[in-house]
């Protein structure tokens, strides 16, 4: 299967999971849903890596282990904050806010002032999505979305280091285990208060949708396509998230919000294509 198709499939699965996760919020809240999802994903990955994880841990330096633990903490914060955002603002809006993080990292890495134009375009798109002058979008939700953007930026930076020290599955297994521990104080009480086996089973299924299956699809895709192509496709993420919200949970964005999504997508794709033009070959 072509790499581009795998990336698109990964994003579709990811945002399907995001949309379905909101259905559990009434039972165990955003934090409880997120913690269960992370915990199940960590258990599944630990079971899959098995004994091969032990030699990897023994060979790792203290600095590598600290970096992995920090990545896990950032991952927990990223997912908790994003869930809190989606509980208050439409899914597409939350994703567009979060997308500002990696876009800012890409623009900063270019070290060219001209690249700030893409970030400015995305900012205009976010303004249209949130329309703060109308007061119709939760200010708290916007703050959660922006905080998740900061965490995603840190996640991008941290992943580069951890990915150079561990295999993909080992790094993810370790970081998600830490994330499960870090997020437990926030999510476990809500799960205990609203415990239901049906909810637990649903959370286990969502754990496969986010992040296990998307990760496997993206890992395979990156073996077949270049980083620039990947970055261009990921620029479509806010639009895919918007569609998931419309189709799966009956969210209805306004024309202005749809226009804002287009601007954020254009900024992401534009930044990625610009990077391709600067790269040799």
C-alpha cells in the first residue's frame, strides 16, 4: 500500500478515535477517558515488546532514560490537555489549535523570517475558528488547546532524541508507560467514580485507535515516503478532524470556522512544501 495512503489512514483512524472518545466524557470525564486509553495502550505495547525491552533498558544511559521519562510526561500532558479542549470546543477547532505547536517548531527550525508568514496564516485561521469576538467558543477550551500545542511542540523535539536512542516500539512502550503513571492522579479518580465495564471496554477499543494503530501505520509509511511528503500530508490533519466531528458526533462548524480550517491546512502544507524547496534533492 502506498505510503501516502497509510498516512491518511493513520490520521483518519486517529481522529475517529478522538471523536469516539468524546462519547465517554459524560461517564468518566476527559481525564478518565484519557488515562484509560493511555493505560491500555501501554499494557498492550509492553506485552508486545516483551523481554526485548529489558536489554534496551540495560543498554540505555541515565540521560536517555530521563529523556524518555520526560517525553512520557509531556505525552501525558498533551493528551490530557487535548481531551479537555475537545470537551469544550469542536474537535476540528481543538486540533487546529494543537497543530500550532508542530507548525511553530517547523517555522523556528527554518531560521528564516519569511517562514513566519505560514505561522501568521495559521494564526488567522485559528482566530476564525475560535471567533473570540463572538464569545461563542469556550475561552477555557481555547487555553487548553493552546497548552496542548505547546506540549506537542515539546513532544516533537523530545521524540527526535528518544527516537535516536531506542527503537520505535521500545521508545513508545516506555514513554506511554510513564504517561500512564503521570496521568493516573488526574484520571483514575474519575474512572473509579463512574466505573462501568462497558465504558472500560470502550476505552480499550479506543486505545487501539489512538495511538496504537495510527503509530503502526505512520511507522510503516515513513519507511516508504520522505519526511517532506509526510509533513505535507499531516497538514491535512485539522481538516480530517473537522470531518470526523461532523460525521461521527454531529458537530456543525460554521462557514467561518470551515474557512479558518482551510487557512490552517494551507499554512501546514505551505510550510512543508517550502522546506522541500530548500532541501537538496
